[in-house]
C-alpha cells in the first residue's frame, strides 16, 4: 500500500547538463513494501508546484538503517528544476511505491531496450540479471547519452543508437532490435521503456519474431493512484487502463497502438 513519507537525499549527482542521479533514504519501502526498479515514486516538488512528479525507480536496495532508492530524472519544467536543486541532507515528500515493475523470472534472459529518460528504469534489471542481458539504448545525440558505462559493466552486450549518428548506430533502436532478433530470438522477454513511438516499433519487432515483450508506458500523471483520468490509455480489447495504477508496465500485446 502506498504511503506518504519524508525522505532524506543522500546523493545528488549530475549526469549531464539536464539529467540528475538522486538517491533517497526511503524508510523500509524496499523490504516491507517491495519497492523495485520499474515502479515509481510520486515526489512533491516545492510549495509552488501543486502536482507531484512521477519519477521511475532505477534501482532499490535494502540498505541499513534505511532502504535507498535511486531516481534518475531530466529537468523539464519548474517542478523537476526545483528537485534538481536539492542537495544531500535535504528532505523531500514522497508517495510510494506506485505502479508495477517488469515481470521477470530468476535465470531469465532479457533484451533491454531503452530510449532517453526511459533508460534508467532498466538499470536495476541490467545489474540484477548481469550477463543474462543485452541492452539497446537510444538517445538523441552523444551529449544526451547516460549510464552507458554502467550497462556495459553488467550486460553481455550493449548497443548504442543516436538519432543524429553522433555515437553508436545512426537511427532508432527498433532497427537494432530487429537485427539482434534476426540472429538470436532466444530471450525470455524484451523489456522496453521510452517514448510511445519507440515502444510501438519495438512491440512490432517483438511480435514479428515471436518474442514476449513488456513495455513501460510514459504518460502525464496527476494523482498517481488511479483516482483521475489523466493517464488513461486504451487497450487492444477496447477497455481503458491507468498507467499509474495498472502499469506503467504492460504486456505489449495488451496495448492499442493505433490510437
């Protein structure tokens, strides 16, 4: 059950000029509430910003005396700008854990596909499954690339793609995903997180090669607990589901990609 608590910042590190690595002490959210990578925390971002900001968990640890959770976020507006100005020792108001992470199994082999700020939620799975993962990470340009070394240290293989070709493969991640699956489709599942057009293309590639695919959807959220309709998306069976409560992770086959 989600709870509201005040969490102390223990680390605040810039990854580039607009992206921050923030580690929080989160009480016992990991060992008692099961907080894990792929879920998210709803963070209050200053008195002048009414709505909380949903930020995905990159990974969570059962540290002592308090558990810790790492959030990696990009500054996009007033709320995240306020959050980027926090420093170690500051306290932030957090609601969580919220949403569902990826469904994985011990000993599984996973193809991790991330785009932009959708890369961080996959980090915990890369480190947890270590050499049983292959990662395809996409960014706009070389100066936007984050966490590549961390993925390289734990994944069997890592492929970088940039929209402008300034690093790695020139183009979007779906072409690289298709090339990988054409040679090897023996994955337990594809775990993908990023903008909706990217997820749609990856879901199509997964379906073409018969590989199960889970997608973490990105939608604007208000309440974070399913009480409003701000993050509702249409499913393939015609029903509506909330990204905050029913997701953010869905089976790719559940989503209606044509709306």
